[in-house]
């Protein structure tokens, strides 16, 4: 407050405008989240009648009971956890190893390798060549079709490389080399402990991407037992629509519509829980990792 009073008139006006703008932006972002939670614990009749705007109407947990009683949801939840944990570990391991190697000035042809990684960021083969490649590798309808293709991101690789180059002094490598440490020992004992910030950011980026992905499993998976939660949500939201015309009993038709309306929002809330639980653990490293790693060099 003291700094605000000491600021010039123009600066005070700027601070007020920015504060108002950010507050409005926060409310705009917050409202859909609050609405989804409120809708998930509201009665289906209130949802279909558009009575839910901000707070729950006709509080009930029937939607959650129906969703959690569905064995398909639990199976897909477990598969999503497996895909996310395994895929994130593999992606972070490849990214940090590649970032460390590319950060070394004594890497023969280092600029050539960086160029080769940058080119696919702008020119991709497309969906059909990717599908043919996965098919030739006999990965169709296997867990590896979901885990392996998106296991490396050129952008995250460059961010990790830049972080290591700018945050870990060259002198530390020279000192470790004098002490007889090998490259692997130096990477494990020095680079990784000093790269917690960028590792946390990479885990968040890869983890959220893995958890939310649905196109890759939709493209390569046909067995429902391998479906992640994102595909099950898609089925609930798009494919499993109840045809009311086939229901002769009007009361049963209304009950079915009410149940479907609540289950959609309950599934959305359930699917966001792991991400919301992950973020507090990496939040303190997030800003540092992004700012340092964002300087491409």
C-alpha cells in the first residue's frame, strides 16, 4: 500500500486498471469451474430446466453414485493413471537425457541435432503416416500405442536444454571431471538434483497432456478395456445419448434425461481431481522453471 501511495498518478491508474482487468479475467475463468461443480451436485430436473446458474439447486449426489458404481469408469480411471504415470516418467527421462546431451558444448554436431529436432516442430508427417508407422510396428490396440508416440516433445527438449545451460555452471562439470566422475555420474548426482524446477514443470506439462489426451487412444485402440478415462467421458458426452423417442413412458424418459445430465458433470469433476492434486506440489517450481527455460539459446 505504501508503494502504491508513493507511485505517480499515471502508475496508480495503471495499477488500478490492471487489477480490475485481472479480477474480471479471474472471475471469467472461475465461473465455468464453479458451474460444473454446482451442476454435478444439482438435480437433473434443475439442470434440464436451466435453473442452475452459480449455486446448486436440489442438492443430490446421485450423479456421483451412478458414475462411481460403473465398473467401466473405474477401469478407465486405472488405465488413465497407468498411461499418465508411465508416459510422464518416460517423457521426462528422455527429455532430461536429451536436454543434457544437447547442452554440452563438446557434443559433435550439436547444432545439427538441434536443427533436426526443431524441423518436426513446424513440419509434421500427418495422421496417416503416423498411423501406418504404428501399424507397421504392430502397436495397434496395445498400451504402447498410447505411451510411445508422444513420448518426446521437441519444445520441452529445447526448454530443458536451455535450463541446464543457463542454470548449471560449466565449472561444476570440470570439478566433477577432475574428481573422476563419469558423464552418467555427473548427470545423476549433479544435473538432476539441480534441475528440480524444470523437472517439475516437465512433469506438469507431460502429465496434464497425457491425462487429457483422447485422440491418440481413439485412433489406435479398439478394445474398451484399454480405454482411458477421456474416451469414456467422450462416450458419455457424445455417443451414449438416450433416444427419448423410443421410451414409451414419459416419466421414465424424463428420469433418464435427468440422470444423463448430472452424470456428465460428475464425470468432468472426477476427471479433473488428479490434475488438481498434482498442481500444488509443482506450483512453487512452476514459475522459475518456465521463466528460466523459456530463454531459447
